[in-house]
């Protein structure tokens, strides 16, 4: 089959790779109909995530048709159209039973690598390095889906592939940020990042009762999209002091909940950004945390900060003193997609949640390197590129 492969830092190519096959009785094989780029993929492409190998197939956000199932699969049938959660989880360990699916004890066969990085192992992820299991990714014609009964979800009839694909990762990730961030009625919520995940976090905050939502970014086309589709307030951080502006807009109090949806390659302004960029380039730190710092410093006393953006190692200048002295609650997680996907698919089918506009660039898989170039460089208003292997 054809697949989009990582060949080295900033080097991608479409190659022929072996078709996946059933390895365990709970596996399914899914024929991919659409697979989306994700901002966290850029960390892989740029060489900031360890344990990548030349030839690894990228991608973790996808939709497709079940074409084969193992003898232990009970909830799916051949022919089902499914969205697949990006994290691979067994459905039976303590963490899965508690709804913390990305922490699954059994989803990552290379668990020792994660334990060495973070103290404990996590679940596995499609196409996200050998530290996260070494699974082939979704930018391919077919994907093996382990624990298929717990990771693949039937898609309601009538939902477009280029809309429903985001129920795999972007939509549940954004909802989780607002949910676990503790958004309640009457809150003011600030979201750093106006990509698909940031926009979803903003939408979710409104559905959970937030009175005001402010989205922060530097890209005018993304801020315009957030205003147009969500009706939220926006803030261009290149035009103002973010902390001062948020204080002004909240009567000096600050946002109740701050959600960081940017991650380890955050952009910014001023000397701290130059410092972070230089240290990350020299691999003296693994993440640029400017957006996290702003969120912590801007949050009101006693408020909540949720970190949605992906980080893999160490960052400098984390304002721990502000966390302690302001009495903040700081949470973070990789997405617990299985916890949210069925509910989000229902909202999509009902017309309540619209996601199709995030797919700004739809193209055949053979143009995958070009899609990632547009996505990485934010060219031509690219929010997400979506690949169709059959085209």
C-alpha cells in the first residue's frame, strides 16, 4: 500500500509499504477514507520527539471502513464506517475504566521508552514514534486498529468524511481541555491557539456554560475563522500585551480558566521567545513554553490552567511561583478520545457541532508532503490538510 513516511528531519515522502494484517484477535483492519494533519505531527517532523525511525508512517487522526476483523472483535462488523481514536487503549485496565484512556497500561508495547521519559508508561498512538508504540500511522491506505471494540466508533449516516474525521482527535482534545479545565457557568475562558484544537476548546467552553471566551493567536485568518464560526472574542498577541489586555477585558480579575492549545513549538514575541527558540534549536530544552507561561501568569487567582499542547520533555522558566502563590490548579493530558467521541459524533450528526471548515486543504495522499508544507508554514490559510488515499 502507499503511505506517507518520515525519512528524517523535515523530510517526508510517499512510499510503498507492506499492508497491515491482523496480529491479535481484537484487531481490525480499516481502509482509510480520510486522514488529517495535526499540529503535534510537526514536532515529529522537526525532530523534537525521540524514537522516530526512517520509514515510519505518520498520521493519527482518521476515518475509514472496517474491511477485516479478528475473532475477538464483538462490537464491529465488516463494512462499518468508523472514526478511530488516536490513542490505543485496551478498555479493561484501571485507567481505561476510569475514563483516562490515554494512560492505558496495555496500549503501548514499547512502554519502557515512555517510562524512561516520563516516569510511567502511557498508551500507544498511531504514527507517533516508537516511544508511543511504533504503530503505523493513518496517512496510508489501510491501518491496523488494536483493541478495535474500544477504539473505533461507528459514524452516523450523512456525516461528511472531511467533517467527521476530526472526531478522531481534534474535537475530543478540545472538548477535554474545557471539560477537565473545569469550565462552569459564567466563566471567562481564554484559549491560546486558534487552530482546530483551540477553536474546539473555545466552542466547548461555550457549551459548558462560559459567559465569555477569548481566543489568542497571531494568524488573522484563524482568528477571523474563530470569530465567524464561534462568535468569540479574539486577541492578536503581536498587537498587544496579552496579560494586560486580558486584565482590561476582565475588569482586572483575569480569566477563570486558561487553556493552552499550542504546544512545544509555541511562537511569541520579545526576548523570552528568542531565548526559547535558541535553546530548543540547540536541544538545550525540548519545548518552547511561552504560551504556557502567559496562561499561568494571566490566569486569575484561584483559577485553572489546562495544557492541551503536546510537550515531550523539559522546558525552561516555568513560573512555578505564580502557580503556588496564586493558588492555581494546573492540569494536562493527552486526549481521552474514547470518553468523548460518541457524544461528539451525535452533536455533529445533529448539526450542533460543525468541523468541516477546518479542512481547508483537501488533497490526495500522494500530495502529503505538500500538505504538510502548507500546514507547517501556515500558508494559504491552511488550518488542516486532509488526505484521501483513494484519490
